[in-house]
């Protein structure tokens, strides 16, 4: 299970909605006008990756989401139908006509959600690049750890119980604060980074490409967590009056810690969650489906509410940059696919959009904490053309 993204929301607002929700099939007049601000770029790729995942599941498998059930065949059909439609280079009018003809458009609406919380929270995540060292040599003084032998993962009624065994009893694993203050994982270090906030960002994003002084590169990827609850340090900075919500981005948090180094540990230790890693190839980021993610197309959600490999349509807004400086916002409207999940993505009211790899992707992902809507596209049981 991948840890990419879900954890990326540095400002985790209370959009959990873990309770009951209605699965609503929208009437034509309630459906969005479908368009694609990427002009379908990357769509074929992301849908192919979802189909490859679905085809490897046992034939006839059913996936349960939001109390509903769908077959892998239905999800594959949804992807293939959209691919055929797009290959015909339709006008917007034709695209919308064909989508309404071939698909049911579904929105999950949590019960009891107030008008002020009608929309989803849309955030972003990415694959960072960091300099690193395989030995503890200045300035590379901050360790990234492999999964320690003391970490135990057990199945507990269909969910994971994570901890360490003490006198024959499974106890909670140490928190971030306990691990770092007590140097409790000495001997499990994989690599060292030059900035403790880079280590924290790696924990949040779940994977990275590391660059070494000899010119080589290696990938690093989520292996397991300590099982502790994730808490947003962005939310903590807002709650304690250190920042206002509108200011909170990845860059602004980094700047705050640089200006207040005496507060760094206090702030980072607000998040009990701690992540362990393993080495990978220095290639593309991989999501929870075990497939490479597609920038701008792959999304991470709570897959108890949205089916893995599912086709969806996302609307929100996105930052615009010129020469590395944010200059404004523009509409985001595109087809996406469910290919990832994460610990901070709880309930149907959260979606994390993968922005890609590197500095530009990180800049855009760090700005995303926007209202949006997510619509599932499922094929109609009987296709109008008789298939």
C-alpha cells in the first residue's frame, strides 16, 4: 500500500465525513459540462495503467466502494469507452452527448454536510528530488530509515494493527517525537539528507528521487508507517496563530521553519506519524495500485468510497506560474483515474491530485487546498449501441 499522497495535505481540514453518504446518480440537468483543460494529454496513459491493474485481478472480481459494488469488467469498460470517444477528437458538444449516452454520472454526497462544506477539498502531491548521502557526512545529518525489525504488522479484523511487541503484547510503535529525541532507530538508517524539513516532506509525499555527489540517482519509496495518526503541521501553525490559513503552503512552512529554527522540532513533532522506506529504481512515482502515476491525471482518495482504477471527472482551480512565481488561478477540469490512497485521505470529501516530479510539480502541489467536485463515470448496464 502506497503512502503517497494522502499524506500530502499539509493543511488537513475537517472534511473527513467518515459516516454515511448517499451515492447519487445525477440527472442530465445536474451533471457538469465535461471538458478537459489538458486537451486529453496523458489521458490514454493513465487509463491504460488502470486497465493493467484491473486486468491482473481475478476474473469476475467485484470491488466494494461506498456500500456499492462494481465489477472489474465495468471499470475496464468505462476506461475503454472514454478512450474510444477521445480518439475520435470530438467537439465539446459531441463529447458531452456521448458521455451522457454511455455513462452514469455519480456523485457521493455525505449526509449532514452543511452548505459551507458542500464541496470536496482538493489538494496536491508530487515526487520530490533531494540530494543525499549514504554516509552521515556534513551537511547530510538527518536520517531516513528503513523499516526496523522491531515494527510488527498484524491483521486485526481486516485492518492492520501496527506496533512493537513488549512482554508478548503488541504496543503502539513510538511516535515521531520519541523516535527522533531518543535516537531509537539507530542502525536502521538508509540515507541522510541535508535538511530535516526535506525528511519531513519525504514522509509526507511517500517517495522521492535522491541524487548523490557521484552523479548517481536512486529512488526511495514508502515501505510502512509507525501506525500513528497523521496530524497536519499546517493546521497546527494556523491553530496556534503562527500563520493564517490563506498563507499556508509547502514553501511558506519551509520559510517559517527557516526563520524560527528553535521551533522546528516542536512543530514537526506535532505529527506522530513516521514513515519507513525501501529502495527502488529512480523512475516514475508508483501509486497504491502498483502502477506508475500520471502527472495531472492520477488521484489519491479513500478507496472505501471510490473504486481503485475507477474513471472520474474532477473540477477545481489550479495555480498559474510565470518564471517560478505564482501569478493567479485558472479553472481545472479534467478526466482522472483513482490510482492512489493515503492515511490523511479519510472519507469521500477529499481528493489528492498527483502533479508529477520535481520542483515545478512541488510548487503547484503545495498551493493546492481548493474546493472542487469529483464525479464517478460508470458504464451504463446496457450500452445504447447494443454491446
